[in-house]
C-alpha cells in the first residue's frame, strides 16, 4: 500500500536522481561517416557554380567523392572537410600545408605542387595514383581553388576514366579557371585514360610536405618572374611577340606564390618580423595584379599602378635587406 509518506520518499529519490543525471558528463556520440557527411550539403556534378562552405571556398565536385577547391581556412575549414567525410587532402599549392590540423581530425595530407603553366605527365599520373589509391573522399586544393586545383583534379579525373576531356574542361569552367591559364587547360585537353601499368609506374611516395626551395633560389625565381612581367608590361600586358610563351596571369600568380611561400623558409623566419610582413604584402600586391589581368575588362592604368606598387615594395626591401 502506497502511503503519503512513501509518496514523499519517492519524490525525494526522483529529485536526487535528476540532480545526479544533470551533473554527469555529457555522453559522447560518435557519428558514422554517413551522419558526418549529412551535416554538410555536398556539391554535386549538377552544380553550375562553385559552392562556398564554412572555411572552404570555391568547392566543386569533379566525380563521386572527388572535390576541388580553395585551401581550408583555419579550424573551420578542416571541420568542414571532416563533415564532408573527406579522408585525404591533396594540395597542389606551393605553400606548406597544415598537416597537424588534418591529422587531428583523422585526415591525411599529400603535397604535390604544380605550376600555373600546368604539369607534366609524370605529375599528372602521380596525382591520379594518389586519387585512386588513397582513402576517399578526396579534396584537392590550391590557394584560391580556381585554377591549379581545377586543372589537377580535371586531369586526374580524365586519367582515371572518371570523365571525358570535355566534361573535365566544363568542370574547370564551373571552378572559375581563367582562360588565361592555357597550360592548365592543356593538361586536361591532352590527358588520356591510363592503364594499370602506367598508374603503378607513377611515384607513390605521397609526401605530406613537399620540399620547397630556399630563400636564395626563391629570390632568383622572383627576379626571373619580375623580368617577365616587365616585358609583359611593355607589350600592354599581353604576351610579348618575342616571347609568346609568357602568360601574363601565370607570371603574376607565380610571383604571388613565391613571395607567400617564403613564410615557410627558415632563413626568412630568422629575419626581423618586418621582412616577412613585406614579403606577404608583396604577395598580396602580386595577387591583385593577377586578379586585374584575369578580369573581364582589365585596365592598363590599373595594371600599371598595381605593378608600380609592387616594384616600389621590392625597391624598399632591397634597400634595407639586400643592398
């Protein structure tokens, strides 16, 4: 028989149980890959425009489980990749990737840089082998995700038989790859389906960090790219008649990368903080020059002004740190 006293006791016990439950540590629920992926709307092959996800710009699908886009921006970008179910991140950018951030979330980084003028067949096969053999989904990125990543992803997709040359080229247009980068489009146009022997013969070291050149070698390349841009400016920002192989946008992009990648150089890190600030400012100026070159209506006045700003920063830096 339940008395008033028993009811009171039951009420007290229920209150104690509720208090204990509230003070317990929260239960950790591990999500399956399908549940993790469901938290982000994945880009599809039907998309006619790139998708900007949290911390992950310009994402485009090139095949099932194969995406191209910009570099992950901080923790948010890596969390988005994890939510997409990505297992392998492949960087074709020159800058050193944040390997530790990827590892912390169970993802692997592979670093295989390519240039704005494209890549040779061995590199195409190397990237294709990585896409074929490493755990997917796979995300291939460069800095902005519009040009080199699109070219590398498209060429690899054709090499593996995922899509035709025309289909891959169309996806590059979705990524926003500028027609100025003829070398990147050429990589996709000349790609062909590789047989198993060709894939197995490709390099498979798949390094986390590609060894980049030092300060001295980088400065030699910076001087070379600058000389090319001087010739391009003299030709009204077009490929000079005497040097039709010079691609204006590619040279500006190359210069931006060379300056930006110096932040990973030990010699640069040993210099005053001001030096690195100037390198990154020069990278920004070169990137702005590239943007203007690839704009639908480039202005010679704006190009000259941006080029002048970039040259001035180099002159000031040389006066203090080189001359």
